[in-house]
């Protein structure tokens, strides 16, 4: 079944694809590996693009997952600026945008997700930006600075990180959010309120419950955002951060099972045994929560890269992990473990006013998820308890004077 | 530039030249040294770049921050010599540094 000499093609050179290529070599794969990416850059880390990199605290070298020479040194044929246009499963062939084809024994889809566009007039004006790639981040960095007015559409994590970085660079920032609260899809109300308060204290202006109806411009460049209530907010640049959609069209057109993402099993294998899907594009099982789910996070990309590389090289499957993610805004470190599926109780530990607290989402006496602000013990221990499914004492958990090491019931 | 020796849990040694300014974690990851996962890329958010620093190098690698201490306190297989390698900046003074890796980062 397992063939260390198999010919492997990886489509997508982001965090998932790049990590899979490196792990395959680390795990002893000797056959050809071709890594196809549509960006000019070799695999790099996206999270800093809205944080440290945007603020100028990290350079391009430090973003790269591996130095460029890593790929030839490890016989990984990296093809930048190239995308797959068609998958011919019956021939085990991929047609590429440069007119060539690649044959494969094993194909790994790591095509990621793309930013959702706002279907409104003026969205194609210069200065209306999104933040997904290093090129997007370059454009954004050039557009923010002292005195510049930045409109952020979408009060999710990317929007809020951009707002924080924009303030750090001296820009005036307004965040426009359709819902009545920030992070509405991904965080609890206590956290939404807390983040809004922190951003306001740093000078960010909010337009909550506001719909964007279009962008206006002069000479092809954006000069303002129009809202449903008729107002136009002037701006020098706008960033849209309203979510992402998986790049699963190639797979769907080739007849692979998809469900807003390529459906895979715990080996990251799709409905075609020769094809894997990992990272943002995969719709994967989450045994901890007894459901299928698509996640957009680095830890998920890494976990699935490990699953696929292990399956391909005949290693035992990696141990299960609790999903987690993080966000940095100003001097706040937010660490989230798990998802609040089926939670029946929200428990606060610590005082939000102190800037150090955690919100636990419980199902009975088990932790489903934890959102921890500047609270590594709550995050670290919470993550372990989510994975181990251990029952906790709610009274101890709610009392910050009891160590997280002692909250197990 | 500093020569750093990473010793895997099974004893396998990797000797790598690491540029000044990078972190000990980056030196491992960019050279494909197994055993340092560094899921968060150096944001001190995950504790998957845990290493043991030899006693002789304790002073030169500097003090750990409260955030790092706090993360380490809840990591697995922690010893007094434990550090998060993303928080150790490489300088010429670290030439010859030896770090050992734990059995697992998760």
C-alpha cells in the first residue's frame, strides 16, 4: 500500500502544502515531490501578515517557512506562479496554468481558501484591499501610515488585527460590522464587548450593525465607503475581511465529494484514495465534537499535513489534537482552544477589567472550548482538558485563586 | 552566526549554522530539524518549540518572560532547563549552544 517512491504532487504552496512537502521528506519519502503554488513566493506564514509583519516587526525572510534553497536541497520541485486548472482523475493527471501537465500517484490538495468579495459597486476600485497573501499585505502596508484613514469592513479577527496594526502605524481606523457585535460568528459576547472596549480605548471608531452598500472613488481610487443609512465615510484605503471560501472547485469538477470543502477522513484522504486534501480547503472529521468541520487555522493545516504525510509514508497516524488558534492585538494575546459546540454554560474566570481573563464553554462538566486573554495557564490546561474529556469542578474553575492544575473534578 | 547543536530525544544530533537575529526555533525549523514543531511560528502562543538548554548556557540564553514561564508551566515533560526556543535570540555569544529536544511537543 505504502510506496516511499511514489510520485507526489501537492497543489497549493501555503502553510499546509509547504509543511506536507517538508514532512514527507522528514518521514523518509524518496520519490518525486512537486509543489505547485500560484503565488511568486515559496511557502510562508500568513498569520503575521496582519500582525507583526504589518507593523514592520518581521521581515520577508522570517515569514518564509523554509529558506528557498531548502526545496532543491530536498529534491522538492517547487513551481511558483502556477495553478492547476483541471484535475483528470481517470488519467491521474493535473493540467497546469502554464499549459503543462503533471502525472501523479498521489495528489495532495492544499489549495486553501480565498477572501470573500463584497458584491457592491466600487469594490474593484484601487485601494479596496483584502488580506490573504503577502502581496495583499504589501499593498495594505503601503496604504496605512500616520494620518491615513483606513476603513476596515468586517469585525472578525483579521479586521481587528488590521485595525490594531493600523493604529500602531498611526492611521485613523474605522471598523464597519454588519452584526450588532464584533466577532459575532466566532466568539462569545463577553469577548466581543471586551475587544470593542480595548479598540475604542486605542482610538478605533466602530460602526456596528452597519451594511456597506458600495465604495466611491476619484480617478479610480477609493475615497469613501457608503453605508445603508446613506452616509459616506471618507477613507484612503479599505480592507475587506468578511470571511473566506474554500478553493474546492477543482476537486468538485473532478467529481470528488465536497461539502463547502473537500470531504476527507482522519487520514486527510478524500473520496478518491489517491487524493488527499489538507488545510483550509478540507472538510474534515472532528472526533472530539462528533462532527465534520472546515477550519481556517495554522494548527489545523499542520495537523492535517501530518495526517496525510503519515498515511502516505506508512507511519502510524499522529495523536489527535484539540483545535486551537490565536490572535495578537495591541498587548493582548488571545488564545482559543476547542469550539463551543453543544455548550450549555458559559463560565467566566477572572475579571475582564484586569485585561486578564478566560471564558470557558461547558457541556455538563466538560470543557468544550476556552477563550483566554493574556492567560496562558487557562489556555494550556483548558486545551489538555478539552482533548482528554476530563470533568472539571465548575466552582474551582470559576475561582482564579485555584490553580488551573487543580480544577479537575 | 552561531553553530547550534540540536539533539533529538533519540540522541540524533543536528549541527546547524544559525544566522544572528533568528531564534533558536527558527534555526531548527528552517533547517528541517525534526522535533521542534513551532505551530505558531514564534508568537509564544503554543509551547511546541520546547527545548532543554544545557546548564552552561543558561546565562547566555537570557531570562524567560512571564508569558514564556506561564506557557512552560503547563507544557509536558518540563524540567528546570526548559525554554521555548522561539524566545531565544541567536547571537555570536551562542556559538556552540547545545539544546536537547523533548520526546514530544504535544
